[in-house]
């Protein structure tokens, strides 16, 4: 009889559990469906953005030192250049002419003439063949000739410098 009593007591519990199974765990709500998908395998690159500044080791401002028309450009913008590579040519014909027009040889010839004339005047003054004024004029002509040679050398040097400025070259390797 005890067995029968246990059966009667267990019967409502078992039927109660059966009803709970059918209603779901949420107390009367149906069990939600869950969709499942397979993962996609890809190669990815992880990047991080950081604030910063980009600076150069060397910079140069290319400025024309002579007047003239730009005759040619010998580089590709944004390309690499080597130290000493020709970048620009500013028309050099005017400056070549100034080199050729330098009167250095004329000034040197006039100085030689003035020196030889002065040495003759010094010999002639000993025998009173010329006056003291002529000797002083001859000496002044020598001094004037020296100044003319110095001026011609300076003009030639300036002409060579300006001619060199017609050819703009890269001061260092870079972009």
C-alpha cells in the first residue's frame, strides 16, 4: 500500500513536469529560434592611426640669381635627384657674351704700354729730355692701368659667376 501511495503522489508531479516541458522555460512563451552561421576566414590588416608630423632633413629654396627666360627643366617633378644634377637652365647667351666682352686683355695691353712709357720717361728725365710733369703723367697712367686691369678682372669674375648662376643644380640628393 505504501507503494501505491507513492505512485499516486508521484503521478501529479510527473504530469506537472510534462506540462512544464510543453510550455517552455519562460512560463508559457515559446522557445526562440537561434540562427547559426559559419565564420568567414579572411586575411585582414590591422591599422592604427596616430597623429604626427613629417619633416625633412634638408630643404632648399631654389631662387634664380640671374634674370632671364627659363630655357629648360631637366628633372621630373616629384622624382629623385642626385647632388650636382642639373635642374634648370636660364638662358645663358647674354651672360656668355658678357664674359667675352670683358676688356681684361685690352686693360692689360694698356697697362704694359703705360709701364714701358714710364720706364722710358725715367731714362729720359736723367738727360732732361722730358719734363717732370711728363714723368708724373706717365706714372699716373701706370696707376690708372693697374686700376683698369683690376676692374676688368672683377668684371670678368662677375660675368663668370653670373654665367654659373644660369645653370641651377641640386645642392644635395633628394626628392
